[in-house]
């Protein structure tokens, strides 16, 4: 199988090198035809913030992997910065296994990454629009998307927040069933607090209010997310009118204490108030945890939730690997079925050429009335010799042995009879 994958990821290189090898959509559209012209019959390039991986069906088993590495490095003008050793190579079944792992989210920095499947889909779409997606990679695309969907529907690999900001939003969703009728206040515009607010907006929070010491920063965030700016000095007065408070302020002293929060709850008729303290040092006096109807979570409690969710996701990896193995076998079985037919025909042609040549050389040794019988007899002998290997190849592709065993048989027959064009190297799952 002449499927080849070359790529760089967080497994092989630090972020500054991965950034150098990132291809924009426009760059991908430009480079794919060049790759197809020089190396591949069909190819696709997946490029995200953490990986750039090229998949292609090579035109020849002798295609130079080193030349491909150099091509990608030079395409990004990264010679002398990115080394060829930073780009890992996989062929055949190993390449299939890799793209399935990527789509399933178990090869990501964050296990169960739910964004990667859409990024893979977009990469295949770019290849299709650029006419570099052929029959094999088109089938691989369908199988890859199927793997991604199966892992999300049959396992819990993507469930549970694995970032502090999203863990806060998941908790808010549990406390308030309908966020579309709730209001949130962000105190301080730190990165984690800002992310948490963006997640809330994505969940459909009804109202957003932002208070920051530097008002311009609050105004910029409101312009992006909507909502309104609150004077930093008016935080306490705003508490009764919101349901969720996110604090992310660099402050040596507490921004909110039990007294202010008790007063706010009283004005809210003791309707629940959810406070997410992401500040380091903490912005909310921890004594407030004892207040009834107040739900207070700090960075440590959120991190503990994230850690539990990560462990739960890790425990799902064996189930995901089982799905990947099933789908890899199915894909290779399909591919091998494509190889079996041509191999059988080429084997028959090769043996027939030998038979015909030998008969031609020796036919004059037989009487003219026996020459037709010689033709018939030699053809029958060849058919009987070829019957068993042909039958075995067909059964191997049909009965589920579409993996290494069938690949090895096809490769062996091609090597023994000098039938070229079939790549054997590293053809395992």
C-alpha cells in the first residue's frame, strides 16, 4: 500500500517549530497541486495549531521521504530552523492508524479534543475542491469521519471539561438549567476569566456585564462579546442583578467578602449566586463558602474537576483504540480488495507470457496435428498452478483478512513474479 504520511506535531517538536510549519488555507490550496505534480497521485494536508500532517498516495514505491520532508520545510522557508528529523514518517497501515487517532482526539495535546474532527474535515474539503482528493483518500476521508463520530457516540472520550474556564461554565450549567435567562458579571479581564465569559456567551447567557480597572479593556471586550461596561467601583452594587460572577483580578487583597455577598443574596431573595474565583491570589474570601445559596469555586476546586475529567477521558482510550482497530481493518480490507483483482490479472498475464514464449520456442518440435493440443495442455497446467494462489488471495480479501496477512501475500506474489508497483514497507496497523 503506497499511502504515506509525513508530519510534525507536539510529539516531535516544540511550539515555535510547529508554528513555522503551519499552513494557512491559502498556502494549503497553493501547495497541494505542487505536491501532487511531484510526488502523489492524490494528497491532503492537515494543518492546525498543534500539527501539520501530509497524507498522500505516492506515485512510486521509490518516492523519497527525505525529498518530501525537504519540500515541506522549504515551502515554509524553514530551512535551518526545522530539521527533517522533526517530521515523522508513517506508511500504509501506520498512516491509516495515525489519521484515525487524530480524528478520534487521542493524539491531541488535550485528550478528546472536539475541534480536531472539524479541522480534519475542512482539510479534506480543501483537497477535494483543489482536485487532489482521489478515490483512495476519498474513502479514507469517509472512514476518518466515521471514526470521529463513533468515538464521540460510543465512548466518553470528549465528555467533561478539561480546561478551568470550561469547567466553570459546566458547573454554571448544572446550577442554572436555563442560562438564556441569566446574567453574568466578569470582574477583571484576565485571560482565563475572559475565556470563561466567552464560553458562557457560547452557551447563550442572556446578559453580560464587565468591570475592569482599565475601562478601555472592558469596553473592548464588550465590543467583541456584547453586554455593558460596569464601573469597577460599582461591583458590589451590581451583584444583586446578576446570577454568575467571574473574578479574575490581580489583587493582593480580597475583592469580595462574606458581608457583600450576604447582602447581595438578601436583595436577590436568596436566589442562588454562582461565584467563580479564578484569581491568583484568590479574589473572594474563602469564608464565603459557608454562605447558604452561594456556590463558590476557586482555581483549585476547578482544577480538581479538570483532573478528574482528564482521568475519565484517559480511561476511555482503550475503547477508542478498539474502534480505530476495527475501522483500520475495514479500510485496509477495502484497499486490499482493490489490489487483489489487478494482482491476479497481472499474475495471470505474467505466467501466460512465459507459457506463450516457451510454446513458441518449442512448437516446431511437435507434429502439426498435435500443436493445438500443446496449447490446450499448457494452458490447463497454468490454470491449475494458479488456481490455489488466486483462490487464497480472493478469500483473504473477502473473509476479513484484509490486513497484514493479505498485504504480505500480495507483496510476496508481486516480488516473486516481478510485478512492480506495490509498496510493502511497514504495512501494518
